[in-house]
């Protein structure tokens, strides 16, 4: 696929860079061929988050290639609209990453936590009546959960922190 170019056509100092560039172009070409050979039905079967990742990756790759094209034509891409488009795509990529991270975050099972607290606070010598002891333990576990939930930042507080 790649032609062998005579070394007299370009300076020998950039020979290594050109070989790396050729290798990169070949790997991009093989990745695109793989993506293009997939049936569209398979791509549509992806869940919305995976579909968003694929779309953003495609948009970012195409914009990056256009950035490189502008550079080869002598146009400063920083003065071109492609810079804003790349930043916009990167912003959406960060939002998708946040959503993915939130899905992976640990969840607190409040019912299980209440059982742990209730069982940890149980004292056999304290109450003669099981009913009285159970109601005290339930009250104590509810108070512990309430106190714990008040120490946790709410979604509104988290959003305000992210805006700063």
C-alpha cells in the first residue's frame, strides 16, 4: 500500500518521523476498515451509553484528522473553528466519563446498614423485654442512619461544587 520514496525527495532528518507517521496512518486505516466492515445493525444494538462513546470517538477522530489536514495545508488550526469543535467534543467525552464513573460508584444499601447498626447497638443485658430492646435498637438505628445521611453531600451540593 505504501510506496517506497527515494531519500532524495525529502531531508533524511525527518525519515524516522515519516516512518512513524506512515505506521500511524496504517493503524488508523485498519481501525476504520474494521469499523466500516461492521453491520449497522450491530452498532444499533449497543446501549445508549456505548453508542454515545462510539459517536464521540468517531467525531473526535474525524476532527483530529481535519486538524492535521489543516496543518499540512499551512492553515493555523488554532484560528479555525475546528478548535472549538474539538473542545466541544472533549467536553461531551468528559460528561460521558462522569456518567460511567457514577455507574461504577459504590451504592449504600440503607436497609443493610440499618441492620448492621441495629445489631451493633444491641445489648442483651440492657432490656429484659425483647420488645422494648427491639424498639430501642430500631430507634437508635434510624437515628444513626439519619445522622449519617446528613453528613453526606446531597446532589445539589455536588453540582454546585462541580460548577466551581
